[in-house]
C-alpha cells in the first residue's frame, strides 16, 4: 500500500510501528510527539533514547516515560485490533496519506480509516469542501446545511464534516443524497459512534464514504479531541463553509485553521441579533464570502478554489504499473475529446484516455465545476448542448 519512497522494508515497518505507537500516545493527550516525529522522522523516533528526546526539549522524566511506553507497546496486538475492527491505517508519507495534511503545524502521524480503499482513493482526487457549524442548530441552519451538502455532492464535490449533532450531521445527510462520497472526521476512535443517536449516519457514511480519525480504535470522545480534529477538517477541504455558529462556537476554530492554510471562508448569514448566528455574521462582516443562494454557492466555490484544485493534480498518482502522470491539463483535454462522440461513463472515459479511473473521475469533476461538461446521470458525463 505504501508508495516507494526509497526506504527499505525495515524502515517502513519501523515507521508504521512508530506511527501506531505515537497515535496511541496522542489519544491520551501527548501531542508534543507529533512535532517531534516531523523533526526526527518516525523510524528514528521509534528507536530514540531518553537522552535524544531530552536533547529535543523533553524533560528526562517525560522522556523515560515515553520510552517505557514504547517498550510496552504491542504492535502486533494493535494490528490485530485493526483487522478485527475492519479499520485500516495509513502513515505519514504513504500514498494514501493526504498531502494537504503535511502543511499543518502538527500533522497526524497517521490516519485510521473505516471505508473502502477505492472510495478514499477517489476522494483524494476529488474537489472537497468542509461544512461546519454549531451543534445547537436552528431548523433554518439544518435545512441550509442539508441543502448545501446535497448540492455539493451532486456537483461532484466531496463534503467534509465532523459527524457532530446539528450542522455537521445535516451536511453529511445531504451529501448522502448526492452521488459523491462524504468524509466524516471523528473526534473519537474510528469504531466509536458519537453521538450515540448518529448510529445510522455512522453506518451510512462508513458504507458509502469514509470515516477518518487520528485516534486508534477504542479512543473515547473528549473535550480536547474535537478542537484537535478541526485542523484535519480544515486541511482536507479546499474551502470552509460555516452555516450557523455562535460567537464562541467550536466551528470558528475550524475557520482559524482554514485561514492558516489560506482556505477561502464562506459564511451563511443569519438573523440580526440571533445569538446562534453571531459568529457567522461576524465572519461575513470581516470579509468571508457570503452564501445567499445554494446553487450560487457551488459556483462561487468553484471560482475561489480553482487554483487549489489545479495544484492538487500534482498529488494524483496514476494507477498501478508505474506510469508517469500526464502533463498538467492533458487529462482534461483528452477527456473532452473522448466525450465529443457522446456521453460516457467514468470507466469508459478512463479507457479512452488511457488513465486511471481515479484520474478520470477527478478530471470530470474539475470540468463539471468549470462548466465544461454536464452530468447526464449517475457516473455518466457529456458535453453541454
């Protein structure tokens, strides 16, 4: 599964073991190791002595505790636990680790995922939008979140949200009504349903999209895990949309993370004086893009994120066989040529162009957002009349 980055098998195994171990510590609140893993490298951290950790700023007591925890950590038991839970793990630097997370100050050492590998692979190539908001949402906010989720999903954009009550849940529910897989970023382990009344939504997203967590199975939700997961949500989206948020809503933390990453911020304004909309109204006043129409929101998103989506094409790898990616823009040109004789499915376009299905789906989504192709039915595209 891991890409060939020039490391030997032993180093890859050490890096994976280190990532599993560090994530188990991060789940207990010890996030300093995230920055240290970037400085030293996972495989080196896996063998670092207490003195080496002290040299990197850790106290001797903490360093000895970390090394002792590492000594007792059972990698084989964790791997078996992942198999039992039907969860897969991708480490920093592997092919399926999102490149957009590398720009974070503390990128996760790995991600625990629940869902099909092929679905996650497709999501990494697709346009993505992060939709967030308050748990204490109004009926108005819920309806807007669901409508946005559905509209973006039908436009070929993967909806990223946090599976929480209120706006998050409605955004996922709307996305499930479209044709594009949605991503639920969890504030608990990938096997933990939180909140409990989202059990059905959890199953639906896991079956048709992907559930993502930086915490190992069994990690309970805690107050600090939700702000930590906001950085992942902000990084995965090409833009951040806040549907409804009070003045101190946790959704605004996702906005802060998005601004650090230069993501466009969109806000849905609410009634003047409404406590539940003070946060979104302030964002609008401070220059966020205002959403005043659901369909227009998709068009504005396409305009504001075109550069980010083009840049991501350098991350999209061709399928197996070691073929070199086609030059920038070449896939889109060949896709348009393939559609000149009539509508075709994603697989048919891939066969005609000579690229992977993942590249075909990504190119078609970009072209659809740019108005160059139309979606005729589920998975079938054609040129505009």
